[in-house]
């Protein structure tokens, strides 16, 4: 019998060693797949915001990290509701020191199992804690998704602004070249002086310097958009599409839905629920004992009357005499009050952000309307009058330069005002928590 028992013990030890020495399973990261051919073709022809936003969300490593952490939290939620591990136990009593491996001379050999049961209801509370952690992980993923979408929107608007300013300055440079030729003609015919030609040359040089600066900004925007899409820096990216601001939703309705739409609020609320569940778990652990039960098989090789027997045991902890348990309860009570204050602070902050974004949008729309409907027409008429006067030999180059500067400045201001409106729409979507819920926000709609 002792040989059989020795073989059983040896098998248990070997099995445990095999578990410890088992090779770890590694999950190799799959390489980022290349973009579909139609996406590359489309982006090389025209940089559509909706396409860029979709690709950036699909290929973002930061978002993929958040998604993996969410899945890990959900897997941890399932594990939290399970019982502690079943334990195996082996003991040998009274083995002679002179013959330490002669188990047939031992007084008793025991094999047993132990199972611990936490305090009543503690497992459910612990599962609720981990479940709320999984909810918070999903909210973090939503927050990251909206942050990436907002960054794409801002970068795209900057790219659009630089591309439009580049186009306007090239057009302005061409107009300046034609006017300079007219100035040289006036000089030859006696209707103008050399000073006018020199002024026009200086202004043309200044325009070329502005073009070089804007080209750098345009290249920078192209690089950042490719980086957000996880593309090579030199991947072809065509000119941006025209931005067309859409109508924003009702701010009052947005504010009513804010607690559900903003992941920061839902995450803070989830943290409060998590701490409440943790407090319930700590209180149960302080009031109710945990239970451990065991069952043993006894073999007594030297026994005469009885050589085979069994033993059973039950053990409980005594939490009522533990000051540590009471301290843990107090700690979580303070944490709960802190989380409740954090939730209130988050709600206040997001409501301010929504109202502030709405005010910024209204201000941007008013500025764009004034520039588009009033200043642009005035600057155009002033330039046309100055050109006609200079072509007729009336006036000097300074008057024409002032009109040219005013005209290009107003046109650039219109581009910037339009970009500000679109950016403000995206910021309002972000403040309302609706950006990138369907792959695009207000600023991406045509």
C-alpha cells in the first residue's frame, strides 16, 4: 500500500512541476495590414475627411491598446466571481530520522484537499467591483476614440486652411506679377516711376516668402494626417475637400443627454459604483467569517487495528477581532466620498465645456458671416477700383498695394473663419460626447 501511496505522491509532484514548467503561450502581433487599394487611390486624389477619420480609427495603435485593455478587464470580471483555487495537501508524521525515506515505518501518511469559501456575499461584491472596472475600461476606450477623432478633425482643418492659403497666395502672386508688368509698361510710357516698380517687386518677394511658410505648414499637416492613419510619412495625400459647416443640434437637448453621452461622466459614475461594491465587500469581510473545509485520507503503516481512516476539518477566520478589517472599511468609506465628489466635479466641468463650445461656435459663425457677406465684397470692389485707376495711369503703386493687401487679407480671413466654424462644430460634438460615435462628427458632414 505504501508503494501505491508513494507513486500517487510522486505523480502529484510531477504534475505540479509540469504545470510550472509549461511553456508560455505568446501571441504575436499581426502586422498592420496595408490600406485597401481603393482607399490609397482615393486619398491620393482627394483627402476626404470621412475616409481619413475611418482609417485613423481603424488603425490607431492607441485605440487598439484601449480595446485590448477593455477585453482584459472583461475577462478579469469573469474570473472574479469564481471560488479560490482548490488546494491539495500531503503530510507525513513520525518518519524515523534514521530511515527518512522509509514511509512504511511512518506513523501516518495523509492526503487531503482544502477549499476556502469567502464571506457570504463577498464573491458577488467582488464580481461587481471588477464588472465596474470593465465598464470604466470601455469608457476609457470611448474617450480615446473621441480624442483621436477630435485630433483628426483639428489636423484636417489645419491642413485645409494651409492648402487654401497656399492657393490664395499663389493666385495673389500671379496677380502681383501681372500688375508689376503693368507698372513697367507705365514707366516706359511715362505714366509711372521706378519707385512704383520697386514697391511692387518688394511686395512680390514678401508674397513668395509667405508662400514658402505656408507650404511648410501644408507639408506638416500632410505628415500628421498620414501618421494618424498609420501610413508612411511620404504616402501620397491629395488636396483637402471643401469644408461645408452643418447645422449643430440643440444645446438644451445635448445637455440633457450629457450624462449618458460623455464617457468621462459614465466612467466617473462607474467608479462610484465600483467603490460602493468594494465597500460592501469590505463590510461583509469585517462582519462575516470566511470558511475553509478540508477532507483527508489517512494511512497508518504501523497501525495494528486500524490502518486506513479519514479526517475532516472546518476552519473560520475571526474578523471581529481584527482592527485591520475596520481600518479597511474606513479607507473605502473615504474613497467613496472622494469618488462622489469627483463625479459631481466631472458633471460640472462637462456642462461648462458644452456651453463654452456652443458660445465659441456662435461667435465663429458670426465672424464668418461678416467676412463672407460684407468684408469680402468691399475688398473686391476696392481692388477693382484701384486696378482700374492704376491701369489708366491715375494714382500710384502704394494705393494699389494697399488694396491688394486688403483683398488677400480678407480672403485669408474668410478661410480662417470657415476653418474656425468647422473646428468649433467638432469641439461641440466632442463636448456633447457624440463625436465619432458613427465614424464621423458634425465637422465631417458635407
